[in-house]
C-alpha cells in the first residue's frame, strides 16, 4: 500500500534562514506528489505539485521541491523563511485518485 | 469564485447522535472527497463521490456515509457518534474523477466535537 512519511514532526528555523522539509513516499510506479500548507484551524492550501517532467518544481510563496526517484523523496525547500511561513506542512501522494497524506511537519520561525 | 465552502464551521454533538456536514465544490468541479483530520495528524481519506455515486472509500466504518447531489454538492453523515469522531472534517473538490493526481482544492473544514 502507498504511504507517505514525513520524518520531522517539528522544525524550528530562524527568520531568513533556509528551510528543507523531508518527505518520502512508497509507491512502485510514477507518483503524483503534492505539498500542502495548513495554518491553525484552516483548510489546506496547495503549494506545489509534481506529476511528471522536470524534477524541480516551483510553487507559490517562494517554495520549491525536488523529486528524486532514486531516494523516493520529494523534499520541500525555501531559501529564506519569513515569519508568515510558520504553519503545518503536509506531503501527499495522489496516484490512486485520492490523497494519502503524511503526518505533517510543524514549522516554527524564530525572530 | 467562492472556492470550496463547508458548513457549519463548528459543531458540538453528544455521543450517539447523528451529524450531517455539507460541502459545495469549487465552480467547475464535479468530484468531491471527504477527509478526517484528527488533532496532530494528517488528513485521512474517507470517501469520494462522482456522478452522485461513491467511487472510492477509505478505511472508515459504515457509520460514515455520504451523498452527492446533481449540482455536485455533497453531504457527509456520521451516525452513532463516538468521542473518537471528534476531528476537523475537510472537503476537497476536483475536476474529472479518475484522473490521477488531479489538483484538489480544500475547504476550510468543519470542526466536530463529540462530548
């Protein structure tokens, strides 16, 4: 069965520092991968997606992610974090027509 | 475009009661999925509706049922509520069921508390 793993439950970074959130997936064929962000008590907003093609994908709010098939990973990155990026981030896989989510990584940003 | 709208935003129910949550999909979308997000967890897929039929279902008991109307809106019904049903219930809409990886748009969710 498909699964998505986000190894880091909580990450704290300083404002202006770079960020990388890890995501590993388990799926034999080409996965359909997504990163969503959720602010407290809110729904999910799509940051970016990968279906095929260029393995480095750009998203909204300055985020990017790189698909690495050899490592079964789809890590999210941002070169300079802003205080407003503090939220929970979810990686998801959607090749079966529904979304399988990881447990999420909570991002805190220090001033 | 109003996006995906869910109602109500918050709800408190007693154990054993029944609840109905509602979702209106984004304009142009015909597929609605429901997810349960327990506190501190990622969303878990409940089921998906397309053309007024349940097309896929996650690992949830029959107490969870749904409906899709001709205008593509949807309801989630939960019977015999348990304390463990307390969660944020998210509705997501997309175009064209069965298209793998179709981008899904989420509503703000309904926070259900069972006491």
